[in-house]
């Protein structure tokens, strides 16, 4: 399958812990050609001191010592696909694009608040070459991570970064330690039959989604920039001559110890509420459906414990097992807390779980939109609800109102709101609009932006980036674009057949939109009715 003459690379920033050593940059503007390799001679280090709001990369530095010093490194330095042994990282330099490259999007917040760079740096040629993998900062030793994991419940053996390069660590003025990674930046020993590149479609989706998750308040890796080239790329997703849907999902290699959302590949925000919703259409067994994510989380953690057991003494093993036994209780508690906030409930009430489960059942039966149901409950007045007078603009609530038990639920909800101490309808609505977004990256929005981008029109990428920075605030441009309206008819058949931009994908473990996991004999909020 031939994709349009666009390849994409983008720079992602993943937060870590601790502080690394800072290396100076080279005297020749701070950059060295990527093609030099680890054994080649390089220019001497420069002496430009790092500062806040740097406008040139010579005033900015990375380090790799905190990655190289404590971990074993691949003794083979040649870059070819192989079964790598006895190491955590392979030293691999990015492969520059052959054709021209263009910077089409950046995150101002990431550049200025995380990386201490002035936004004006995006206009420099050094920055463009840096984020496209054409040059690397002196002191940075690009690495590909070797790892394995369970996929669809079975051990998959060696996986690893097949199209990504960890280019160093940056410690900013706040003392935060960030790991920097290029994606779509060329082959590594873990590329298997891949070409190490990322097509525009997957890169646009990942750039937008990681930023959307951040502004929704969900811990996530961040995307700093999106670069495209005119290089051609062919895609045979299973490398067997047939065009098929690609697999990726909440495998153990996608589960972050930092509790952040990482590596966005085949993903999708749930629109109509359905606990059986599967973000990736190639998940034929629905292993990673929304309603099973809590169980998958427990499975992944149990495999982590299995890997750690050889390092633990008997007492530590017992403690670790006890922690896992409390997973269900903790998940259930957080589930309830999140939905109480979404409904504007204050204090404790023994019937809150039933009220939540009742609503979710109505939403499932009527296929009500998940995001807009809660958002419109945040905007509608109690008087309108009491009279069952649903304005036309509240289309999700109108769908919900078709259920024969809707009025019964409204009565229960209003009674519960009346028990909020020191509350008012105005306070409730204000509070709820800060936790229930008006805008999310819906599948049809991402698809529309990608189609335009393939025609060299990045206007919708920029509009979505701007919109998703303020998901809880009504925005005129977003309203004009229809981002809060009922999804268009063509969106219903939109398939999530997306090529991954990296070797792993994402499932959100912070917002349990549905779970059939129970513990201690407690009823499941989604299955109790």
C-alpha cells in the first residue's frame, strides 16, 4: 500500500524522575550531523551557558549519562535488525530524511515551560534539523530501547523501539527531568521488517491526542513538534503482501510505571457510551474493550510482579501480593470518585453508586454520547431538568430522554443534588463544567484533519491543537467547526485502522469509562442493572 509522499517525524517528551548530568553543546551552533555515529570525531564542546527562554540551541544542553551509566548497552554498534541480547539499550543514530522537511506544528507550552526554549527557536534551521533527526545535540547519545512484553495475553518476546530514538535527558529550571524521544526517525535493531518511519496519519493523531490528554488533566507524554517530509513510504502492515488491520492495544509493554499515557497508536475516544467499545478494530476478541480495561490493568501488574519476584525477598513478595489484592478496591473507589465529580455530587451517600450505575445503563441503552451527556448535564439548569424541558442544543440529553426510565433517574438525581450542603445550581454547573469537557479529539475530527494534511493543508491540525488546549471552555471557532455538535453521519462507519507511529499504543488508565471488575463482593457499576 502506497501512502502519499509524506513521512512524519515528531519529537515527544516523556517525564521521568531524578536529575541527570548536563553536557555542553558543540561549538558549531550546538548540533552535530546524525550520520556521524558514535565512533566518529565530533566538534569540541561549546561554552554557551543554559538559560531560560533560549533562542539558540547552543544555549541549551542534553545529557545521556543517567541512561548510559546504570544500564547495560548493546556491544554491537552496527545498525541492523537482529535478536539483541544482554542489554537495555542499543546505540543507534537517527536516519535523516532524503527530501526537504517542514515543521508544521509545535507546542508552545512544551518548548517554553518544559524545555526552557523561546518559541522563536522554531524558525531556526538548527531546530528543524534537530527535531527531524537530521542532526543531534553533542553530548546526546541516541538510544533504542530493548524490551519485551505480553501482547493479547501471550508473551511476545523481543519487541523494542522499532522507529524511535531516545536522544537524551533534559532537566529544566523547575528541576523536572524529561526524556526526549524522536519518533519515525529511522530503523533500529528492533525494526523487524519495518522501515523505521511513521506516516503522516499516525503522527498527526498522536501529536493531537497527547496534547488533548494533557489539557484534560490526564498524565501523559507530551509532543513538542510535528515535522513532515516528501519521502515516499509503502505500507504492507503485516509484510506478507496483504493489506490487513494492524494489532496494538493495552499490552504490558504499553503500561507505564510512571502512570502516564504513552505511545498513541490505534486509539479512539468513546463516543456513544458502550462498555463493549473496542478502540482498535483488530482486537477481534475484544480483550481491550472499555469494560475490561480494569481487568487488563490487573493482568499487566501481575506480570510486572512476576518479573520482579526473582529480585524480592519473601517479605517483599508477600507485600507485593497484598498490594495487588487491593487493586480492585482502589479502582472501585477511584471510579466512584471520578463519576461523583462528573455529576457534581458532594459528600457521601449510600445510593451514589446506584445513581451512577443507573445513568450508565440509560446511556448504554440509548447509545447516548458519553462526553456530551455529562457536559450537557453540567450546562442544563435544575429547573429545566425538573420540568423535563431539554433544549434542542442538548442533543445528547435528548437522546437519553428517550429512555422510559429517564424521568425516574432525573428525580433521583435532583433529590441527591438537594442534599449537597452549601451548594447552589450555579455553583454546581460551574463546578461540573471544569471536569466535563466540551471538546475531545473525536475520531471524525482527527480523520478530517488528516485528510486535509495529506493535501498539504494543516489548518485543521492547528485549529484542533488550539481547541484542545481549552477543552472545558466554549470557543467560537470550535463551535463554528461543529466540534460540539452531533457527529456527522459518515463518522459512524469510521474504522480505526491507523498505522502506529511507534512500537506501542495507548489505553487510558486514568479515566475508567467502564469496568466489569469487581472485588470483595461489590456490584459492578456497569452491570448491576
